[in-house]
């Protein structure tokens, strides 16, 4: 459902995903400055239903569909999962997610313009590939800059999770990854 700032209902509940076979789960949503929004989720439909992929559906502020559901990820091997979307006020958006890398799971991203056209290709976010890098989140601003954060296992202290961040420049034009990620000051520790 959609609601105004005053809490008035703008539109009724509707299904986001068009593909209904298999699991559709872990949605994330972002709004632009006009109230138009995009929802991303993981869907068990890549590789003929053998792998999860990341899919998106765009909506107008009225709740009406703005084109058909589309696949975000380019890589089809292995599960692509746990998406997160960030959008600037104009409607440029970036999706980040977990996918297989050289060791276990790593983080990947894809940038789109206001009409959902991809900027460049899917890109890797983390440079440390030992063990797992999981649970991505990101934010973008209106000048094409962004930051991605995630949890990384066994990277800074044995058998613990640390929180890492990486800046991106021109995230809504052509992703250019900044220098190697560094641990945040006093990284948050998560139970393994």
C-alpha cells in the first residue's frame, strides 16, 4: 500500500513480482523525490529456476506499474541474493547484493539511470575475498557519489564479523571504486 505524509492511503495493496513460481523474497524499496519508487528482491528464476537472481519493478507514485519486472544481475552462476537499493532524488538508483566470488560470497552492484538503463556493467565491491562478505547496504547522493557497507567474516579478528565500507565515485554515471576498503573506526562486531 502507499500512503501520503499525512497517513492517507494513496493506493491499495498490490503484488510486486510478475514471476510467481518459486520463492520471491527479501525485498528492498527506494523512493525518488517525486514519490516514484523501485522495489528489488531475490527471485528463484535464474538458470531455469536453479538459482536466485535479483529482480526489480518500478512504480509511479500512484502505485501504477512503470514497465515490466526486469533482472538486475548479469552473472547467472550461483545464487545472487540479499539485494539492497538506494536512489537519489532524481531517480538514478544503485542495487547491491551478495553473490559468489573467488572464495564464498562477495558483494556486487549495478547502477541505473532514471529510466532503468544500466550504467556500465555489474561490478565487484569488496576486494577481500577470503571467507564471506555479506549483508550489503548502500546510499547515494544527488552528485553521483555513493557508499556501500557490509559485514565481513574473519577479516579483522579471527572468528568474528567486522563492518566495512567503500566509497564509490560517479555511482550513477560510471562506477569508479575508490581505494581499497578500510575498516570503520571501532568496527561493530557481530556474532558469528
